[in-house]
C-alpha cells in the first residue's frame, strides 16, 4: 500500500492519546491518532478525577462541560469493614499548597467523548492497529495491520499496558501485583440518597468504595488479593458470579452500601487484575528515545489505590504537547521552523524534537515514580490484614492515608497551562 507522511502520530485513542491530540490542537499543531478498534473505546466505567486532572481539563478547554455532568465531592469517609466504625474523615474543601481542591467522579465515556468532540474531523483513524515500527532516517515508519504504512516525524505511544511503542522503547510488560479489582456502576432514575462524598471501607483484606458521579449514578470498586482457590473460581466467572462474590465479601457495611451492589446491572460489572510498572524501571527506562515517547498507561501503569491513573494521563497530554510545541513552533533567529524538512535541514528539527521529548521524559519520570510507589504502598497497607497493621491503620494512619489522595493531586497549576513558546 501507499506510504503516507504525517508530522505526529499518536497510537491509541484513550485518555492520554486524546488529551495529547487535543492539547496539540489547542497549540495549533496537527496530529493523527491511530485507534485499533472501530469505535471510541469506553471501557473502564468511571474514575475519581482529582485536582490535577481538573487543571489539565481546564487547559484543554473541556473542564466546564464535564463539570455540568458530574457533581463535586466534598470529602472522603473511611470506615472499617471489620467493626463498621468510621476511622477518619478528610475534607476536600481545605486549600492545598497550590490552591483549592476539586474532586469529582467522571464517567470514562463522557470524558473520551468530550475530548474527541473538540478534535478536528479526521484526527482519529479507527481500525488502525499498529503491528511494527521501523527506522527511516530521521523519521519512523509505523506499519499497520491493514498493510498501510505511516511515515512520521514524531511517534507517541498512548496504547495502554500492552503498548507496541513501549515495547519498541525497551519496556517490559507491566508486573502483576497478585491483586484484582471488580468495578461497577449503579443507576437510579429517581436519584440516589448518597451525600457528595467519597466513601471508602477497608478491612478483612479488602478495600471497597462508592463514589457518586451525579444525582443518578453511583460508581463502586472492590479490590482484594484473591487466594489461589478464588482465582481459579473467578477466572471464567460471569458478571452474575462476580456480583455474588462481592456481596459475600463486604463485611460490616451500611445497608445502603450493600444495596448499591445489588442494584448494579450485570452488564455494568467488570473485573481486572491489577498491574504496575516497577518504579525502578520508570527511573532507568526509556520514556523517550530519539523522536519516540510514551504516555499514560503505556508509560506508567499503576494500581488504582491512589486514583491517579487517568488523572496523570491527562497531565501527560498537556505537558507533552507543551514540550512538542517548544520544539516545533520555535522561531528563534538561529533555529528554523517545522518547514526544515522541506529545506533539507531534517537534522536540526529532529534534534529539537528529541530534546523536547527528553524534556517531557525528565518532567514525568519522578512524577510517575512517586505516584506508582505511593499507590502500591497505599494498597498494601489498606489490604494487609495482620492485626498490628490493622490496628495502626484504623487508629493512627487512616486520615494520613486518605490525605495522600489530595497531596499527590496538588500540583503546580502553571505546569498545566497551555501556551506556545514565545520567541
């Protein structure tokens, strides 16, 4: 098939891929997003969207539209599923180092549709599965399953935990933690009675939470370390059995919490193993190499315990676009613009792109390291059920652990403002 040339190719139309494309668009830079499926992916149900994510969404220009669809949360209640007692309450109304906090639970489908809607027509190319990547001078050749080939000056991998681009960069497959998650969402036509708070229950080796998305939808999650027997039993379990399993493991929880599970339709229930990128691999691995980089889960898959997977992916998109804009839109007197390719000066543009991606990698490396490490530690402490750990968790650590959600979301807002480089 014919070889097609394009300046920037983004692999994957998930959160990080669409955020990167939209951020580039806001800066006046075109890109092409390759999506392997034939429609926009909507799996994942919902996720808690913390302060850093809202700052990124505002930079992308879609924050207000999403706020209209999702109610604000004002605190996190943590209780023991062993005793049923409240162990801590942390308010979201307290100011952070960098300003007010904002927390909401956002439906993944609504977020993806909002991102895609703002992109120019033709930006997303569906049914485009990448099978291999090849060097071609200062460009990369991206070979697709349909036989077509794209030649690009910049290749960005946002293709999830099984990323072809991450593999090309030398990353291994994410490591499994031995833990699993079951998630769902209950819908109430007449509305639910939950206050606008994040409810978390911990104990007996499990962590369970319910988070209202709006007046009618309540998202819930359940994480635990399955025994070998449970793994064998659930590996091929349908949603009915998953629902029954969660109900059997809840412990001492309020009736209204149990009712959320009971009211969830089986098609709204999913299960997934929990994996992560070992933090040391983030420090020594190639987040970027030459004119190729990775973002989102392709770069830093993490456990959901800190709620930063989708949020940090939005951060990635904004910061990566800024770094590419610095490379592509600069017009200093000693540097040429992106027309360098036409003027046979490919090396200078290639060098600027490489330096821009290196700057992005430097910015994200320690951020990802901290989020992965903190999330892993948080999950271990919350689910480890040895009596001594449980005693410390419920009597001394509960508020501190809940406070980590806000602490890790409190990023400098100037990092997440979109502005093209000035000359």
